[in-house]
C-alpha cells in the first residue's frame, strides 16, 4: 500500500516557502541574502507548477519549470558575478549602498 500526500499539502508548502522568501527579500539588506530569497521564491513557484501539472495531467507545468530553471541558472551566473564583484570592491555593501556604485 502506497501512501500519497494530498496536493493541497504541497501547495501550502509552496506558499509558505514563497512567503518566507518574500519576507526575507523585504527585510534583509544584504544583497547576497536577497539574491538567495529570490531563488527561494522561484523554487516555490516551481513546486506549485509541478503539483498543478501532476493534478491536471498536463506537461505544460513541467515545461514551465524547465524554463524557470534555465532563467534561474542564467540569473545565478550573472547576478552572483555582479554581487561578488560588488563585495570585493566594498566588503560591507548593502542593498542601500548600490545606488552609490552608479558610474
């Protein structure tokens, strides 16, 4: 006998993870932590896409997850490179200090 978890539980988990990421994005001022919160929010959306694709027996949600993962990977490459270069230049930089870096 295989026990199955209701899709509502996954949707609630996705909503909680998304809320955690949104609160972290709004509260924290460290650019690296904000970046990780955005990634957390993307993963919560991916979880929701997979659950709904499974419930509706449609591959569209899983295809959307693939594209979100591709965009997230590109975001990691570009965003993390920018954040690391900012932290090398100003070790204690916060999100409020980024407007000073305009050149």
